[in-house]
């Protein structure tokens, strides 16, 4: 299928981007890798008269370290993040996650910013970025604001981003040297049915855990009850506490039946993946019963 | 890849063209003056069309015409292969979501697509049914009030619809007395299995260009059976066959989804309406709404003695044939036959139904009816083995037919050694296990035997040019399987010329003789035999020429590279033809014709050969998620003779991996009459990540096939055993018996849960 005709704009600075977004209002969308946008236009579920290509705008791509933060340009592709030396060194779990998204063609074109702004629920980055305590920088004509990843996605395909705002960067606080993260996802179709991000963050000898569930519901959800249950529990004592807390928390997750699976199955997956992700983060051999 | 050393063989000629992008596929065809068509499809499963308002679409600049059901009143507007049940375009009624209701013809595709939004269709909805068993119920909505069968139209025989119902094919067969056998048997097993609708997913969607000119019609088609298309179009447009020309460039895959006739009449009607050439190239999502494999519910009853000997078997197959019969009647018969297996079944009863429903029309698909049937029968073999405490492989050996014994007395005796194939599978798996320690993989096995529905009707022209180059002209379609290379190999071998001298032409019905079609594993064997005859014809003509020109005895003349030999004398073709024609130009045309009477009538009995497969898998299961991974797979087939190793192994691997998709993830899902996953985003075909790390194809070269040098057909066998082999592996280790495909993680997980709940 072919998209409706649209006008293609290729500005080379953000000022021009803002100007175009302003001028065309509801009839315009930013265009990054296009892996979501173009599919939706071709399927004619979305329609825009104008597309503003962000790829020529300087400064939106790449990774740097600044003030204890990893600053990722919104136009960085999943592939570039999977192979980026800074990401691999400081948040290897995020590099691994990026390496596991979709297929190579999508990873090479698809961007982290496009993934977050589209807010398709069956996505990997949001839960992980939330667990890492990331924040997003949104810029518009009148300046910029920071939004916590945890607050950015409101529900399926909806975010707090204003129509004339551009996501410019994702900032991840560099994890402490002792912290470790892991991400476990599962699905039998193209995208994840459930994804769980877990962080093991010992502070002055006391273990803390951060656990977020993604893909299963419209927006990532923090599994506070599991975090609380595990608070202070050292890795070698996780045992049944973890399994029980994970199962209990999974039962509370909003889920519905769809092609990815029935709600009860997905909740079960959430429990399994929570256990696996926490164990991996805590440095335990995954207790995976492969026959 | 096989372990056998690869014979030095030049790469297929089409590979070079395809890799460099110079190959012309059907979607690349451009005809001067060509317009583009897009199809408006029904959004409801069943209804009457009250009105189609195309005025706004016609007003859009760039739109040249809109074809609707009203336009085709003057044509013979229904067509079919077994039943004349299908309108060229919906006339006053739609029967499935996706059925073509209007075609916009415009200067370009985008304009045509934009115009689709401007067409207003007023439907009156009718009750619908998407499930085959429900469609057989008394009070089910009936899709077709009358049925007109077409006897011997393109397939031999005719469908047996049940008037006043949705049943468009009812097939029955019996030998012996199955009820008596069940009474005598120690145990009778009865199991019902289901098999979903599956999409063919050829990488190139359906594409056709149609052009009326000079009182005739030319089509560039993606069809696998150009002469079937020719015949149907001749009826629809009331044109002589001689004025209809079908040209078939490279086709980007078919798997049966382009067999017989698909969108050709529709595209031709659009061209007819607008009076200019029209191209319609579907999207993959539209191809998913064009045809699919018939889903099935299969009940197998098998009576066995305590030692596992099968005494009797009764099979009941109900197939969901979708909105139009297409080749469904043949599929139903084959499903019944293919459920028998390569076993002694002294008492047998087969019953098969194909049923109309408000879903995408069912169609032929790699081994028609085979995967459905073998899923049921080979799963049940392991159920029986488990219940009787017999090793599953041993149970199969005990019942296995020996070469020369019959599956059914009216069919050709089985002409392969299935026990050898099964043995080779076990050995090959042992070799894999020895090479990479087995990590506790679960093993499962299955075999399949199918009777390809091959019509022995084929012909070829082979033109030997004065310079020694050879042109092979046939209607065999290159659809990725490598037929052009096979024809090249045969022509080179049978004319004793270097392969580099042989060229194979793009099929064109105006030039190439009638051939039944490319499918049912037939082309290598049928065209091979035709080339055999054409080569004899050429040799005879050359010998007569040499006798006259050089005074040699005709029977001593044979071909050598670039010329002929007689005794110790040798002449290049140029010298011989120059002497014969008096000028240094010319050619010799060989004709090879195959009919059921060829080869002393030996081709008359069905099947022409048996196509079989043995498959063995090594499987891993994540018990917590239910995810099944096939780590090792061995596929064994007797192909008679390997003509091109890369192609033959590719066919075998491709079939098995397609079978892996059938087994693990593929299923077209219907909800409320709507197909809910008819796109490649939601419908999952295996990717390279899911292909077993260790995959071994073992090709047995028994030389027992009817083709040149003992060649048999291949490419449809390896798909058969995959799903039951995997399910059998799960059952052997975990005691879960899953009777429905696909084996999605959730389905496997649920089976494990149920097992745990009642140990
Ligand atoms: C086959 C397939 C498989 C996939 N599998 C996975 C998977 O396994 N896991 C996963 O997480 N994802 C998956 N995806 C989704 C993929 O991650 C996203 O498609 C990709 O990251 C989106 O980025 P993009 O640059 O292509 O976005 P685009 O398509 O260019 O844009 C998407 C949306 O975001 C807006 N937008 C883009 N960039 C910005 C910006 N900087 N500021 C403001 N708005 C912006 C656009 O206007 C548009 O609405 C899959 C996609 C496909 C097609």
C-alpha cells in the first residue's frame, strides 16, 4: 500500500524544525527513522500533509558523557546504541537490549527517539530507561523541559510531548560502579509481549532493586511491591522471596487478551521474566529450567 | 547442507541475474501505455451489495476507469477450476472480507489508491460463518445457492458438492471392512486434530499485467499454470485460445499461492474495461486476502493389535475451503490419501469434505492437504506407540510398506524404501549428536508419503541452432525452484552438449507448447521426459541429414559437443546443416510430447511416483514460557537423482523451514468474520534466528523415478513431518499431547499446566 501524498521537508537546524511544526500544526509530524511512521502512513492509519525529516539536524545523534550522565541523541539508531562504546561500558544491559530489538534493518534505521515518541506499547526501551531513571529533553520554540522517563508515556500511542516539541536527547544517570542491570523480554511475534527491566543497586552494602515491567500494558509500570519485598535482600537470599513477590505483582498488572497471548499467560510471563531479570542483575545464574 | 561432497557444478544461471538485480520479475514488467489498478475490497464477511457509488472516484484527476460488478454483465462472469462459482469481481454479493468489489484504474498507483477512499459501497449484511464445522450445520448460512461443476476441466474428474449445503466436495473411499477390523483389533484409537489456515508468503505478492490488442489478450502473469489461465480467460472473454498469450517472467515464489488461476481474470477485466494495458501488483497484505492453505479438522480412528500391527484405519477430514472452491476439491482428496501414511492398512475408510465459509478462499499449497493429514496421522502413531509401550520408530517399522506394496490397491505401489529413509534419519541424527553433544534434546520423528497429483500432459520445443547453441522452450515457470537450470541440465545431458550452450526461454504460451503447469513436484520429471523425447527427435533428424549428406548409416549417428559423430568421423553442426540446407544457416527443432499414453501407458497410473520424507528433530523447551526451539533437524528424501545439489538441498531445507512456521507460529486468525492478523507485522513467519543450528538434508539417490536418469520430483516432502515430529518430541519427554497447531508458547505452556494439574 502507498501513503497519501505528503510534502517532505528537510530542515538543517532546529529553528526551522520548530517553524515548520508551528506552521502546519496537526498536519505535520517529525520524521526520524520512519520505521513506525512510514508503515502507519502506508497502512493509511495515519495521515499527515507534511513530514519534517530530523536526520539533517545537527547535534541530535550520538552519545556523550556529561556531568555523570550518559547523553544519547534522540536520533541515535538502535544499532548505533548496541555498538556504542560509552553505552557498552556504562550500561551494557541497554546495549544488549538495543541489539535485540526487531531485525537488523529496523535497528539500523529506527531511533531511540522514534521508539519513545511513538509509544507503541510493545517496545523494549521504555521499561529499561525508566528503571535506569532516565529523563528526556523536549525542546520547543519557547525553550526546553526535562521529563522523567517514568512520566513520559501516558498510554498506548500517547505521550506528554506537545505537538510542536521535539525530543532531542535521553539522559541516563551513569549507574554506580556496583550497580548492574538486566532486561528480559519474551514474545513469539515480531515484538515483545512482555519485557522486564531490573536493576540491582547496592548502596553502602544494602541492596536495592529497581524493577519495571514493559510491553504488557499501555505504559511501563514500576513493580514497587517487588522492589519493596526485595529491599535489603542480598542476591544469595533472593530465593523464594523473589518468586513469590514477582508472582503476586504480576497478578496485579493490567493486561488484556490479544494476538500476543491471553492476559493470564502474559501475567505469568511477567512473573517469570521478573525473576529472571532480577537474578541476572543480581549476578545469579538464571534458574532457567531448559529441558 | 548435506555432508556429501559437492559435485563441481556451475552456479545456476538465474542466480547471477537475481543477485545482480538484472532478473526481470513480473512486478518489473512495463508495457507501453500501461495504467495501474488498485482494488477496493469487501470490509464485511457476507452481504449483498446494494449500490457502489464510484462517481467521486471517477472525478479524481488521473482516474481513468472504475470496474465494478455491473460492468461484467456481458462477460461469462463466473469462473473456477472445479466449480464455476467465482465472479470475476463481486457482482451483487460479497462472501469474505477482502473480496474485490471495485478496481480503480489510474495513471499511477497512488492516484488509484487515493480514489479507493472515494468509493462508497452500500452493503446489506447477511449472516456469516467462518468455521467449517459450523458451516456444515443445518441452519448455517449458505454461501452458494447453486453449484455448476466442471468435469475434467483442468483436473481429472469432478467435485461432488452436496446441493443446498456449503459442502462443495464430498469424497469417500474404502477398501476392506474397517468396522470389522476395529472389532477384531485389540485397541481402537480415536483422535481429532486441527490445523490452521496458513498464508503462503511468497516474497513477491501477486502481480499481473493485462493488455488487449489485435483482437486478443496478452497477460504477463505470476501464475504457476499459464495454460490454465489461458483457458479460464478464453471462457470469460469468449476469445479463442490462440488469441490469448500468457508470458511468465521470473516469479518471486508461489508455493501454490499462484497455482491455477488467481487475480488474472480480474486484472484482465480491468484492462478490458479501460481499453488500455493495466497492471495490478498486490501488497503482501492483499496477497494474504487472496488465498491461503485450507484449515482442517481431522479425525483418525486406528485399530491395532497389541503388537502394534495396524488392522484398520478410518479418516474423516473436514476442510475449510473459504468463500470459493478454487482447487479445494483436489486438496480434500489429497488430505484423505495423505493421512494413510506409508503403512500397511488392510482395511481403510476415507471421508473428506471441503466446505465453503466466509473466509479467504483456500488454495493449493506445497503438498496439498499433506501437512494437515500428516499432522494428524503421524501424531497418532506416537499416541499409539505410547499407549502400547512400543518405541515410536519401531512401531513405524512394523507397519511400514516395502517397495512394491500398495497403500491403496488402486494407486501405484509405493516406489521408495521408506524404512531406509527412516533409518537414514536416525543415523544422521546420531551423527549430529556425536558431533555436538546432545544437551538433553528431546527427539521426535515422523514420516510422510504423498501421491503427487500429476497430469501427464507436457511438451517442449528444443531448437538446436547451427552454431550449436540450444534454446529450450517450455511453459515451466521459474518460481525460484530452479526449473530453468534443471531443463538446461537435461537438455545438455540428453543432447550431449555443454551446459553453457543451452538457454531456457521465458515461458510464453504463444511459443511454448501446452503444459499442465508448474506444481505438484512435476516439472523436472515431466519436462525432463519431454526433453528426452525432443532429444531423440533431434538425433533422428540429424542422423537422416547425415545419411543423406555424408552417406553414413543413420543408426550410427550420435551427438557430440558441437556436432555429430558416426563411427570415427565427426562433423560440426554447421557443416551438417550447411550441407542439408544449402546455406550456412538454419536449425533443427525437436519436439517432445508427453501424454498419459507415453512410455507404453506407464504414466497412466496415479501417482506417477511417491513423494516421501522422513524427519527427525532435536527440540528444547523452556518450560516456564512454553517456548519450543528446534535445535537439530534431519530431513531425508529419496529424490531419485540429484540434478542440482544446491537447488535440491534448498528445496528440502525450504520445505522443512516452511513446515517449521506451520508448526510453531503461523496461523491466520479470524474474529467476528474479520481476519485480524493479515499483515506481516502480526503474522509471524520464521526468521533465520529460528532455523535450527544443525540442519541436515540427506538425499537418497535410488535412481528409481520415472524422469531421465531415474529422477523423481521433490520439494514438497520435507514439509510433511516437521509439525508432528516436534509434537511427538514434546509428548515423549513431557507427556503433553497437543492436537492443535501452531505450537505457540502459550499453547505449550497451557498443556504443561494441565498436565501438572492432573498428573
Ligand atoms: C518489524 C518491526 C519490529 C520491531 N520490533 C521491535 C522490538 O522488538 N522492540 C522495540 O522496542 N521496537 C520494535 N520495533 C519498533 C522500532 O523500535 C521503532 O520502529 C523505531 O525505534 C522507531 O524509530 P523511528 O526513528 O523509525 O521512528 P519514526 O517512525 O520516524 O517515528 C515514530 C514516531 O515518533 C515521532 N518522532 C520520531 N522522532 C521524534 C523526535 N525526535 N521528536 C519528536 N517526535 C519524534 C514521529 O513523528 C512518529 O510519530 C519494531 C518495528 C518494526 C517495523
